[in-house]
C-alpha cells in the first residue's frame, strides 16, 4: 500500500541551505554579465533593488507557510486564498518556472565545465542530462539525503565565494566602477527585472514545508535568514566581478557576441595564486548542480499538492513507501527537465522563468491580503509579517512595475503559461473541486452584511 505522509527530516540548517542553494546558482555565476550589459557597474544596485521587491513576498510566504506547513508552497497559498482557478495557474506556472531554472543551471554549467575539463562543446548537453538523472535519483532516494548533500555543497560554495570576494577586493580595478550609471538609471530597473529570478529561490523551501521540523519557527528563519545572507553575498560578489573583469568581455564575451556566460571566471586569472579560473569554474559547476537539485526538490512538490486537491491526476500524490518521497511527481519533473535540456534554448527560458516569478510573487502578496481580510479561524500563523498591508501593496505595485521591463517575449510567455493553467483547470480540475478560497469567504460575508434584497411592493 502506498503511503501518504512525508518525513519531517529537515532542520533549520538544512532548510536554510536548500533556500540558499536555490539562490546561489545562476544568480551569481551567469546572470551578473547579463545585468552588467543592461546597467553597467550599477548592476550592483539592481541586485539590491530586486531584493527589496522580493522581500514583501518573502514575508508574506513566511507567514502563510507557518499557517499551512504543507507541501505546495506558492500553489497552496494562492489556491486557499483565491480559489482553485488561480491556484492551478500559480501551481503550473511555478512548477514550470522552477524546472526551467533547474534546466538553465544544468546547461549553463557547461560554459564553466569547458574551462577546466577536456571535453567538447557537443558533449555538454549529454553531461547535463547525466547530471539531471543524478539529481532526480537523489530526490527519489530521500529528502533527508538530498538536504544533507545540499547543506554540504552550499557550505563549501559559500566558503569559495568568500575567498573569491576577499581576493577580488585586493586586485579589483577601482576605475571599473566609473561611470557607475553608464547605462542610465533606467538600466538599473531593467537589470533588476532580469536578475529577479536570482532571489526566487528564497521561498522554494515553502514548497517542502511538510518535511521541515518545527516549521512555525524554522521556515521564517530559514527564508528571511537566507535572503539576508544572499543579498550581502550577491552585492559583494557582483562588485568583485565588476572590479576584476573587462567590461567588453562581460558585455560581449558570450556566444555570438552576447553577454558572457562565465562572468566570475572572466578576469579571475590572478586569483588564488594564478589558479583562479580553474577554482572558480569548479565552484560554479558544483553550485549550479546544487541549484538544480534544490529546484527539482521544490518544484516536484507542486504536482503533489495539486494532485491532493484533485487538480491533477491522483497518481502524482503517491508517496514511496521506502523513501517517503513523492516518487511519481519527482519523475514527472525529471522528465520535463530532460526534455528542456535536450530540445529547448534554456537561457532564453530563464527570462520567462523570471517574468512568471515576478507575477507569482505579486499574486502571493494578494493572497496574504485575502487571508487577513477573511479572518477565518483556520488561518492561524505562528509568524506574522510586519507592516501589513503597506508592505504587500508595495510588493504588488513594484512587482508589476518590474514585469513591464521584461520585454515582449517574456510577457507573452507568462500569458501563455497562464492560459495553460486556465485550460487545465477547466478541462480537468473544475469538475473535481468546489473550493472558493478565502476570497469566497469575504464575498459571502459582504453579501450577508448587505442583507437580502427586498423587492418593492406593487400598488
């Protein structure tokens, strides 16, 4: 017989490392050059701006996670707040965007792999597929094992990044920071939209809340603590990248003159006694594998939660008796991961992932407002976000402001994923669920307050 309960095996340290591991990949090792091309040295401020826009959603999700410490994260909160239609859209979108990001990480590590491994460009895709298979096996084999591996990897990567920053601070060329706003102040906003996905991992641990020990305390601490640490790391590392690398290499050092795919290795020759490029490349490969692992771990919980709510087929909610993991959901996520690596230009899809993340984070703030205004007895969080509702309103407005800077293709991609969610709901989910969410409670209460409508008497 198949079980239904997941194992609460993740403590505060493992949970925080999963959150940091989800942020410590492409945001540091690939995206700084793309941001630099749009904002110049002011890309450092772009990361700070992204963190500020992400913070309201992080606070909102931290509160909702302590009220509903179950698998599903973003999907679960939006579904329970705004109803199953919006829940389906958020669940499908968050699942795809996280899987896109994991694929991007595994393919993106190829550029670093070429810097120290004797392999050809044509083999990179097969290496990515092999690493993807390893990540899927690790996730099927147990969350506790996956969490331990993640903790070790992230700890080592943080040590490496610290050493990189300290070395870079001694060798950086200060003239590289002038003019600071070389692409204008508007470039900072555009860059912030593109690097937004760097911080998206901060709330991934909410998707595995059902596997976290003492979630009322550990989830907020892990989410907010990891975000604070990663904001500092991003600022220091990106500053080191700007100070070490040649500006033209950052802007045009990639394939066909595009932004460099290896910004941390650019200009790193003098670091670590002349072994900088090799050491940084190894750290990048390990970090990107870590990010892919965190992505599969978190994204596979979305189909699980949606299946439990009858919005996806019941096979996806099955828990493996031996490993206590959602095997079918992990395998489905792994299948999509393999297809993306094999057939899709994942770097472009990273932009789509960022665009939909901005939208989902904005809707998460709306979800918190719905819960607070509904004021139902079942919503009883252990952590309460400060500054309500002004923090959430800022998050909504700022999020949609960044979304307008993404360009036409990412916006159209976001619309396409939204339409896919609507189709799945009406074709499969609508006939199997009758939930209305917290918003339904608000509507019903207002109807009751207005009282019955009395028809005028006829003469």
